């Protein structure tokens, strides 16, 4: 259990550092450019929220799967395997949902940025 908590804490720490570094980089790049339109900023926020939701869902799924493997009160290993599979399934589904939100919003935001730059020049 301690190993699972340590791995999860490390994973969340690395994910948070990555998110902070990405935010800093985007802010640094956007300072050099003219301010983006409201629609681009809204899409960027939606992309970040989708990514964070995916990260939280992944964390919950991994915890659920690891707790299923540690559960000594379940007498049958098949029940533990079923609970483990549910945790992994939750993890995979949350990652897929995060990608389904993230990829289209980034593509649309880039299209809006290009459109805004063409209309300004």
C-alpha cells in the first residue's frame, strides 16, 4: 500500500510539474504575440480542464486497481481480478475521454489562431 501511495504521489507531482511548465511556456509564448481572441482562450481552458480531468480519473482508477490487489478480505482471487480489471478499465476510459476532449479543442484552437492572424495581417 505504501508503494502504491508513493507511486501515485510521485506521478501526481510529476504531472503537476508538467502542467505548470506547460502553462509557463504557453504564457511566455503568448506574451510575445498579440493577445488571442476569447474563443481561443476558452478552447485553451477547455483543453487544460480535459487534461486535468483525465489525470484525476487515471489516478482514481490506479488507486482502485492497486487497492483491489491488496484486499485480503476478498477470499476469491477471481473477485480481486475483476475489481482490478474495473480499476484499469476506469483508468483507460478516463484517459480516452481526456484525449477526446483535448485533441479536438487543440485543433480548433489552432485553426482559430490561424484565422485571427490572417484577418489581422
